[in-house]
């Protein structure tokens, strides 16, 4: 005689399956996020290697934040002049603009009509460049820019005293063109970024803390990364950084801001560099 399961036995089995699912689904979600985090770390590394290769082909200098006038690389017209950001300059060394996409972030904004999809990924990257320190921006007439426009004057890679500690790139939630770490922070006197971001740290590092320029741009402090220069805290309250020597790793906000008095929720204008020897955002 065949014996069927009773209703109670079926309900017990279903309950056990539901409990196991409740336990395992978050684990699977975390595993998926960790896998995406590995891709983010890898992409940061690849962008960093592209920057280093660019320097090897360019008299040991960092990639400029921007370049004017080259019709072969120009991303757009700005004020009637050809304009190429650092992201486009690195493309020949990357061969794949998907590297500018961070899987831990929201999907990139839709490509506007008339823009090639691959170019758009370079125009709105999900990784930032520490150009304020390594390729500071000037305003006015320069050898690589027209009068009244900004132009970048990169330092040499060998001028960095602590290449294993100075930030080069980072995963960022800021997807508005190429601004990052210094955008909208030009000193009003002389229109030049403060050297080494040490002379006037509240200008060059002002996007770490509450009430900085990023908050002003976005109109609120609830934007991811708005207290940490848009370096996104993606996994275990850590952001993904790469360094001038080529290595990449994740750091907590305290570690990313070491050498300063930074703490979460501090007023941005109160930041002070109290130990330049371990500060991650200067040349020495």
C-alpha cells in the first residue's frame, strides 16, 4: 500500500524550504555584489595601467585633465573649440571603453541622439582622476589651450615622492562629464589650482565633508559619495582607489583622508592637512 505525504508533512517541507531560501538569498546577493566589486577593482587597475602607459609615451608626464585643439581625439566642441578630456586620451591604451563602467553603480545614463555609444562611456565615466594634484588646471592663455579657457599642466610621474600612497584614480558615483577631485575648486586669485593641494586644502580637498562643492552641484548631501569627494563607499563602507605605482585597493574614508582631520559629517571648509607626510593627495 502506497503512503502519501500528509498535509502537515508538506507544510513542514515547504516551511523548511522557505527558511533556507530566506537564509541563502541574501548570501547569494552578497556574493553577486562581491563579484561586481572584483570587476570594479579590476577596471580601476586597468585604467591606472593605461594612465601609466600614457605617461611612458609622453615624456613621463601624467595624462592631462583636458586637451585643446586636436581634431583626431576631440570629444566635443566647447565655446567653438575642440576639447578632449583625459578619458578620451586614454582610450588608445585601453581598447575597451567598457572599463569606464562600474558594475557596482547604477547603469550609465542613456546615450543622447547622435553620440556613439562607446564615446559616451568615455564622456560620462564612472571612475575619477586625481587631476587636481597630478595635472592641475590653469585658466587663461597656455600652450595647449585657447585664451580664456582652462588648460591642464600635468606633473611628471617621477615627481611623486610616495607613488604607493598618492591616489591616481577611484570609483566614483559622479557621472557629470569629467569633473572630479578639483572640479569647481579653482582658486580665485590667479585662477590656478593650489600647488599640491596643500596651500589651500579647503579648496582642493573641499569635496570631503558636508557642504562642499559637490553638495552645491547636486543640491543635497544625500548623494552617494557626497562627503568623500564622490569616492563611492561601495563595499563594507570602503571606496576603491588606485595609486601612482599602479596598485589598487579599497580604503575606508578615514584611510582615504589620512593626514587630515576629516571625519564623516564634518563641515567641508574645516578640513586641515595636519600630516602632509601621509596625506594621499599631494606630490610629496
